[in-house]
C-alpha cells in the first residue's frame, strides 16, 4: 500500500500553540508531562477519525519480542476490510530520559511485521544538549531510508544561558530532512508551562531589535 503521509510540521505547530491548554504547572512531575502530551496526540488522532491505542504492542524482530508503542493511530475502513486495520497511520514515542534517545529512534524505526510499519512517526525526546541533535538526525535518516515514513523528531533541552527550554523540531520525508522549526517552553507568571515559536517570542525579538 502507498503510504499516507501527514503534514507533521502542522502537527508540531498545533502542539506548540496548544501547550498551555495542557495545564501543566511547576507542581506537576515529569510523568504527568508525558501523560498529558500523549493524551493530546491521542485526542487529536480520535478527532481525525483514527482508532487510537496507548502502550500498543509492536513486534521487534531484532529484539525478538514486543516493544509497546507509547501511542498508535490505526486506520479502519469497513468498506475495504471488515476484519483488519488498513494500516498503522502513526507511531509516537515520548521520552523524558536523555540516555534513551537512541532507544526512542530504534523503537520508531524497528524492524517489524509488515502491517506494523508506520506511515508516520513522531518522537518527542529530551536530550542533554543541542550537540546531540546532528548524531540523532543522522540515525533517523539512516533508518528512514529503509522504513520510508514521514517523521517528526522533537528535541527538548534546557538552555542554561537563556534559562528556558528549547524545543527543536525536524521534519523528515523518506528522502531526508525537509524542514526545521524552533520554539521555547517556559512558565508564565502563574507557573504554567507554555510554548511559543522563536520568531513570535517577544524577548527574542527585543534582543534582535536591540542589535
């Protein structure tokens, strides 16, 4: 079947603009951040008409066992097949732990059964520093040359100089890197986390204007 690709950078734009609506504050732990973000994409998938599952099984041939997907969207259409899903529309992974960054990519691009090859993948991964990004992106390109999915990798890390979190999105097609967008994540005056694109974040524009 020809793969059905989403405009994943549009998904990223929605993620950024709706982040404040997740109601995550300084009182919440990292597990709650993971849950709310996965729930956000689960709700999005259901609104788009997909069957959505959390911790869904996916067999990894190299590991010889199932490695559950954090989130999956499956396409169902009884007009075409009244017994099986047509395809795995999206596989999403969300990981807080820095040293699991390669593991996240391996899960998204694992060697699996034919019906479990995702048409689109999203990885939201905390990393230790931006120096890690090129290495991870090279790994994505290498693995996606085989899998041929649409892929969105969102890397998040704390910027000690600016005292806020940087959110860097890289959108890949099967032929390679297609688009990059960057945003920030910080707390508002009430202690709730929000995101904003770099080009719309007032302190960045004021700093640029000052030069």
